[in-house]
């Protein structure tokens, strides 16, 4: 029987999964850490979805407060400064621009945003008032 040293955190992880110590140490480590990595990946995906899901709401909130069309660069600056949206991306302006233009292009008249001029957007519901 081989003896290996593990830290307390790893031991707790192994214990919580009720892994038999009759398996080889390599099998135990692979199983424990592969399932842990799956959990990390799932958490990252759900976190990414929640951040992305909040972007349209952040833009709507800003445009509703401002009551005027705004350029996507200014929209990006304001939603980040006001804390309506957080991102770790290197090009948030490109993300906002892409999200707005794809929304308008794919949803057409059903989009809640409308392009007033190149790079500028407003809320469709406020244009109709």
C-alpha cells in the first residue's frame, strides 16, 4: 500500500465525496479534482450568463434615466461608473456595441433599442412618446 501526503483541504474534499481509499491515489486525485474542475467551470458559466444577462437591463436603466439617445462609448462609461454593470473584459465598449447592434439587427422592430444614428441608441418605447 502506498502512502501519500495530502493537505487538509484535499482530505476534506475526498472525505466529502466518500471516496474509497482502496482506489489508487492517482484515481482518487483524478476523480476529486476533475469533479471540482467541473464545478468551477459550471460556476464560471453561470456567472458569465448572469453578467451578460444584466447588460441589456443596465443599458435600459441608463437610457431610461437619461431620456436621450446616447453613443455606445458613453453608455459603456456610464453603466460601469454608476455600477449598473461589471466586466473584467478588456474591451467593454466593443461588448456593448456588439450587444446593441445585434439586438437591433436580429430583433428588428421587436428590439427594445433603436439606432438613432451610427453608434447611438435609445429606447424604442421612449421614441414613441
